[in-house]
C-alpha cells in the first residue's frame, strides 16, 4: 500500500516539503492541509514590493504544486493523535504514515490595538491586500513594532510618499535582532528617508473614529492606518499536550527535524525549533531560508528513514529603503557586538563566550560566504 505523507500548513514549509518528497518518491501520496483559502505564496514581498506597488498579487504564488501533491485549502487542523496517527481537522480526520508540522506562526496581538479595517497585523496575503488598498488613500500611517516587518512596511510607505511614525516600547529599532551599533545605523537610514521614531514608549490607546494613536509619553498621531508588527508566536496550539512544545520556540525537534520518540513525525519552519549541533542549543528561526531548507531536509529524512543532522548557519535578509540587510546566525541575548571590517557597507559581529555566533551585514553582501565559513569554523573549534 502507498504511504501517506501529510503536511499540516499550506505555505512555504508545506510546499517545499511536498516538492522534496515528490522528487524522492513518485508513488507516495502527499496531502497538504492549509488553513488559508490561497494556494502557497511567498510572504517576503507582502511587506516590500507588493506594498510598494512593484509586484502584483498574482506574482507571489509558488509554482509546481498542482502536479506534485493534493492541496486541501481552508482545512484547519484542530488536534493530533500520535498513537492513532490521525489529524483531526475542520473537514474530518486525516490519517498519516509520515507527518510534517508546518503551521508557521501568527502575530502577537496587542490589547490596545484590536484588529480592524484600519488596524492591520501583517502576516497573510489578505492582510497585505487590505493594507495595499489603505495605502492608496493614506497620507500618514503608524507602524507599531520596529522589527523587520514593521521597518519594511515603513520603507514601502515612505516610497509611496506616505508619512510614517514607528512606535516601539524598546529604546531602539531591531532590538530583538541586532546590537545597539547596528540599530543606530538602521534608525539613521530610516530617518534620512523621512521616518519618524517614537521609541521607548508603547501605544496606550487607539481611537478609530478620529484615527488617533496615543503613546505612553502622551504623544498623539493622526493616521489612516496602523500596522502592527509586534512579533509572532508559533501556531502550535493544535499539538500542545501531545508533543513537546516550548513557549516562543514551538515544537522541539532534534537536529534531523524529527520529534524524538514520536515515530515518523517532524516540524519545520516558524512552528518549531531544531537542536543545532554547532550552537549546542535549540534554535528558533522565523525566516524564509531556514523554513525552506528545513522542509526539504525533514522530508528527505522522513522518506528515507534517516536522521541526517542539519548544520547550516541560519540566514535571513531584509530590504529597507533599497538597502539589503543580511543576518547569519541566531541572536544571542548576551552577545557582545563588534564592528566588522567590510569592503563596502557596514557589518557587525556578535560574540558569545569569545566565539563569533552571528554576523549582520548592511549594504554589503559580497562576503557573506566568507562570514558563514568563519562562524562555522569558530563554532566547531569551541
Ligand atoms: C510580511 C512578511 C515578510 C517577510 N519577509 C521576510 C524576508 O524578507 N526574509 C526572510 O527571511 N523571511 C521573511 N519573512 C518570514 C518568512 O516568510 C517565514 O519565515 C516563512 O513564511 C515561514 O514559513 P512556514 O511555512 O514555517 O510558516 P507560514 O508561512 O506562517 O505558513 C504556515 C501556514 O500554516 C497555516 N496554518 C496555521 N495553523 C494551521 C492549522 N492549525 N491547520 C492548517 N493550517 C494552519 C497558516 O495559515 C499558514 O498558511 C516574512 C514574513 C512576513 C509575514
């Protein structure tokens, strides 16, 4: 009998794991269960080119799925029963032989800013389309959260001539991603492009009738839209109690992506954390390349019944005001920041116990591979 691979989450992990599995096995039955009504699409353009107007909505979809797997859109997984190998969904039970969890993450909601027609928590294509339509009329917006998504939206809005105020309770932008030296330069880049920052203060109220945002320091801004990018949490409630799940990290998996002791089952992308053999800890990454790489790696391990570990240094990118920002390695809260000698642009390194764990390059991508090798060498020698 044909084996059945079920992938829960019809986005990047769902698509990439399914394609990798199909390449390895022409016979296996592959079902992708996706909560959204859309087929898999790319999220990175949603906060950049789609808002700036340089990419149309029909260009964000991923290709090659139709012939490789069965997609069941609008199907929400509610629970997992590993003993029976069953996923309970909004459309009934689905049994599996092999299972990939790829349910990603969802935005953290702020009590002061309930989602509404002009308060957007940007995660999905539908969110981006709503925001894009608001951009057509807006002269001013507020962005709450100075992380990647918030800063990218700020950049896209400025390039459409819209006034932007970025509000964050942290004292600097990218506080959860970078050190203070990098944050300072990124803030400067935005200010040179006309972005206003209100930092070290949280939003205390929002009046949708007047479009007024008020912060803890009493600052008020009149805007036509509020975009919230206040972080995400793994969408793992449907497996909690059944699998090892840690707050903020999602489902915990070994270095091969499989959840130890639960048979032929694993997690990839924003929904989980893999043990990283070089960092020696569970690493949670909420970025594109890692989700795509883990999805294919896990599919190969599941289908071939192997446990090959993934040792790749996590990578992500962002683009703000036409400047590329690239990050190698996960953030460590206690790392020491040093400025790197780069031939162009700027760069920062982050040392933990004297070893280089993370590198951030702003506007200078040329020597990315060199830094990847350097981080790997230092982690191996420790
Ligand atoms: C606006 C935006 C811009 C980004 N830009 C960049 C960038 O420039 N660079 C970068 O490296 N990364 C970027 N990212 C991050 C990157 O897109 C994510 O890391 C990637 O999408 C993660 O893929 P995933 O498949 O793990 O999760 P997701 O893409 O979140 O997909 C998970 C899917 O599972 C579905 N789902 C959730 N729960 C259930 C359930 N119970 N049952 C069924 N389906 C369910 C969801 O609806 C969703 O479709 C960006 C993200 C966003 C939101």
